C-alpha cells in the first residue's frame, strides 16, 4: 500500500504500547494515546489525525469504541475478545474496534495485515 495505515490506540489503563509495536512492524503508523482513560479520547484523536483505524481497550471492551462511533460516525464492533474477532470486524468494514484488555503485539500486526488484505480485495 502506498499510504501508511494510521492506527490510534486508546487504553483505559494508559497501555497499548505493545499493540503499537505490532502496528509498526506491519508497516503502519501507531498513535498511542497517553494516560489513564485514553480510550475515551479515541474518536477525537482519530478525527484529528485522519486515522484509518482505532483500537480501544477497557474492561468491557466497548466504552471508548462506542464513544468514537457515536461522536464521529465510525463503524464499530465492540466487546471483542480475540484477535480473530478483530480481523473479522475489519473484513466487515469496521473502523473502530473495542477489545477487553489485550495489549499484544500480534494484535496490532494482524489488524494492519487484515486491513491491507481487505483493501487489496
């Protein structure tokens, strides 16, 4: 792909760095929102950076993702509990994914690769 896939990551506990590493290993650009309750800023940071995708992490797997969808109209899939569920959501055209706590490098990597595959058709 010519343009980098920009993925914003917001974690309720201020984490997400491992997911960001995976995004960058896959060739994307990761923006990890710093600080506690970062998931609630997801939509704003995505909008400000014209991001391709957003990933939200919290206990329920929905709060930040739903807020981003409600405020900016992103297509959302929330309460995700596996990388495979995230890949399926990407194939279904979702822009924002809401997970339970899963700060895993493989998650970031595979989400970017799923998006690339979807764009290639």
